[in-house]
C-alpha cells in the first residue's frame, strides 16, 4: 500500500467513475484500475462494486474512505510542518540570557520575530552568564545572548548589536559634568560591581582597573546589571555598564567611557553543530533589526 494508491482510491470514491477519476488524476484508466485492484488485493477487501453502468462503494469501502481521508489530511499537515521547519518558519528556540538584555533591543527583536514567525516558539531562560555556556554545550538552550564572544571547536559567536560602555553615576555626582571618562579617572571612586565568578564582563573591568594601576574600591557586588544601577541610583557608588542598560533607570546619569578595552557588544553564542533553521532565521532577524537602527 502506498500514498498514490490511497489518493487514487479517494478520487475514484468521490467520482464513482473510472473515466472521470482518470481525467481528474491526469492518467489513463488502465493504471488507475491496476492500482485499485492492487489495493483491494492487499487489503483483502472489495472496496467497489463495478458494473457496466456504474461504480459504487461497498460498506468496507465507505469506512475505508473516511479513514483514508483522515490519513491523507494528517500527512498533508505533517508535510506542511516539516517544510516549515526546513524553511525556519516553525519550531522552538531556547535562549539563555541575563536580565540586563531586557533593557536593550531584545524585547523589540522578540516582538518583531514573533510577528514574522508566528509558528516558532521562543523561550527565554534567565541565567547567569557563567551558566549560559554550559547550557549551550549541554543543548539545554540553543543560543545564549552574551557580551563575551566564544569561538572554539564546539561553539561559535555571531555579533548581534553594538552596545557602548558607559560609567553610570548617581545624579549630582561631580563626574557627571565630564564629556568622557577613562578608567584611570575612577581611581578614587567606589564601585558597584558584578561578581567576577559569574561574569566575563566583570572580570574584564577588574583587569582594566589593574592595568590602570589600581584595584577598585568595592562598595557592593551583585549578580545582575539592573541591581548595579539601582544601587548607583541610591548613591552607593558608580558602575561600568552597557549603555543600553543605563538608559531606562531613573536617578542614574551616564558618561561615555573612553577606554575601548572594555567591550559590552552583544553576541549570539551557539553550538557549531546546531542546524535549526529557525535559529538561523532568528539570528538574521536580530542583525537586520539592529542594522536598521
């Protein structure tokens, strides 16, 4: 039994005429008759009553027609689904990220992507940057949104959007009048920092301070950038953060950081062997969205 025989059977059952059915199928009558005979032989059931004047369905034929239509409809839906998966128009994407990325262009990206790819489910998993790479390697997430690119045997990175680094300051701080600041200018300031063990970005800030000849005077350490900014707004100290994160927090002023050695640009990190077409479409949408700005 094959799909062609099932389709031939349904058309003949609807037309109840070998002539009309053959015309509808764009074949001659002998191949149609042969396929129907083979189907009946395999089933061991007579599906049609044939006479010189007409063709009628038998009782088993009517039951088989209902089931065959259901089967063909399911196959049609399955075909549509797999083609959509192949084209990146359906599926599921698991993304690992930290909460600071909700303050940048990511929410608009998710909204736009959901409009253009309504059959792709995007699930966001908040986790520490240090845990995101493990999640990608273990295939618990397909992609992590990171400020630290990784390119090795298993992982690769794709730049998503530029995010300049700024110094976040409490309103009224004496340094808010400066047009630009360097790391060395912050030598005597108190810092609200991310925990180094959980953030490559935080490690780089410590390294830059050391290169400038001092270790930061740490007022407080936290897990996430939004927590840094709320503590800055409260006057506990200053913080070096991505510009996108600083823009929406009340009580915080920002000053561009002149040192280019502290990079806050955002990358998508994924396994090299991840072949999900929906993921590729998502990354392309991310680059297009931020490239248009």
